[in-house]
C-alpha cells in the first residue's frame, strides 16, 4: 500500500483503545519518571506524540537530533511546532570536530561505501548527540511502531534500556500506520510535507528516498543495505539490535 493511500484509509477497529492506552502511558511517564524526554524525529508518529504531550501539558521535554543532513521540510517542522504550540524543540547537534574529521578522512557521503561507514556517520551525527540528550534522565520516549519494519517486530511499549540506564517507552508500539494518519487528520496536527510525496519514513536527506506502491514503509531508509542492518544505532548497541527486556 502506498503511503498516500494509507494516509487516506480509515482508523483500525482498535484505534480508540490504542489511543486511550497511549494517553495513560504518557501520563504515567510524566508522573513517575521525571525528568523524562521525548526524542522526536519530526515525522508523522512523532507529531502524534508531540500533540498528545503538548495538548495535555505533560511534563515530558521534547528534543530532536539535528544531524546537519536533514531535509528542509523536516527542519521546517520546527517552525510549524512553534507556530502551533508555542514551544521550541530542543536541538542536539553532532560535535563539529568529529564531523569534520569524518568528512576529511572519508568524504562527505562515505556512508554509501559500507555499513561500517554508515554506522560511523550515524554514531557521530545521531548516537553521540542522543547520549548527551539522555544524560541524567529517568526515561525516554520514542515514536517507534512494531509494524514499521523487520527490525522493530519485537518492540514493546515499555523496555528496560540497559545501554542508557533508564526506561524506554514506545507508546505507539501497537499503532497501525492508518491509526497514525487518522489521529493527525482528525486533530489537525501539522505534519512533514514529505509524507505526501511518498516518504512514509523520514531520516537524513541523503539516506532517505520515496518508496514505490507496495514497498515496505522503511524501504526508503538506507535502501542500498539489507533490511536487517537498517537502524541508525539509536536503538542498537555495538552494531546489533538490543534484545531489550520487556517491562510488564
Ligand atoms: S542517516 Fe545517513 S547522513 Fe544521517 S547520520 Fe546516518 S549515515 Fe549519516
């Protein structure tokens, strides 16, 4: 199914139950895990969580990783959020010296050369800034969904993130893509215009392409690699997926 068709599909039968559960989880995070943060990639799922957090004025700070390689449309979402909700998303950027060294040694787009080169670029531009953003926090929240890809099939709503020494919450783990779009449209939530151009999943500009009808929703991310290696390192350790313990 193409992303545009998915955007126009009705919500699933479980939508209301999923929404109620997500609201309850977010309330619990804000109440029991201060300080908690939400890592927003500014994509559709993240706008659902942004809206839920800000509408209810929940005590969960929102930040984004500004890798230096994002689409102009993605960066434009920062202004849309400010216009809509009156808040500035905190930005975490890579260390300039590390980026300079990588580019000088390997070239600006060396991530196309090998999985190792790609992971090193992600480490510098995403993983290290994420670690800084999570420093001193009790919990973090992501917009990941189980149905997004093979690498997310085991995703749980609450996980023990041993790598960061805190709880990690994926409140949209059970949501379908149709439910995400139903929420955005029925609540007039702003979203990244790239979603209307065939980008269901959006990352850095040189590593993301539009997908064709029938392709997997994450087929446009690092499309030159095998599906099993397609994570940016934010949810993996030492190049491997973390088999995180579920917390009931
Ligand atoms: S997604 Fe691409 S450009 Fe962005 S940090 Fe990873 S390898 Fe680098």
